[in-house]
C-alpha cells in the first residue's frame, strides 16, 4: 500500500475514532456531572434493580449500604465524569472506551429490566440535574441512547489506530522534546 494511502487511512480512522470518543465523552460527562451536582442524586429505581437482580445471600446490610450510599451515589457518577473527560481530551482513548463498555452494558441491563417490568415510558433519571434542561428520557429512549453509546465505544476501541495506552500528541510531545534536548 502506498505511503499516501496509508496516511489517509490512518487519518480517517483517527477522525472516526475522535468523533465517536467525543460523543461518548460528552454524554458520560453530562450524565456524571448531572448526578454529582445533584449531590449524590441517583434514581431509587437503580437500587431496586440491583436488589431484584442480585441474590439475597449477597445483600447483607453492609453490601446494601455500600451499593445504595456509596457505589450508586458516588462511584458511578464520578466514573462517568472521569471517563467522559478522558475521552474528550483523548488520554488513553481506546482503554477508556474499553472501560465504558461494561458501564454502558450495566445501564442497558437496568433499562431492559424496567422495560420488561412494563415501565418503558417512565422517566429514568439518567441526566441528574441536567434533566431540567435536556429533558428526562424514558427507559426506552435511554435504552436506545445506550445502544448508540455502546456502538460508538466499540468504534473507538476497534477503529482507533493508536495503541491501547496511547497518549495524545499534545501530551506526548513534551516528553519527546525533553529526550531530544538531552542528546
């Protein structure tokens, strides 16, 4: 393959990956910040989903407290926010996209559960305080958004031509310049 064609393919793959990473990053950043600014706001339906899905033997008082008061209120929103930021600034975009896949799959499972319960048209509370501005999608709408996010994350994983732990050029260049200056 000629050098010019390889360069075009590389730029095309980089552009496609960049666009998918930006979309996933913006949505995760919005959802995470909306829950964080809502001071640990998490829909009660998510806790109900976990208590219905997990075996009763696992639901000790400590596990229930951890899930409801720490994991769902703080760890999930902060994970969304941090992954969204890392995808937007392109720090380890492939790795971050890989990490978002199980997160998005869990959101899909939550929405599928409520759709199967006949609550497809109830509001999901996905955006936290941003629901005032953006509107609050139903479980069915949120499920479709999750499918799109999952596909975009897969695109970022498999189309990005960079290595799994690649740094963006703006962050990697100072390192290269420092090495060149020592020669």
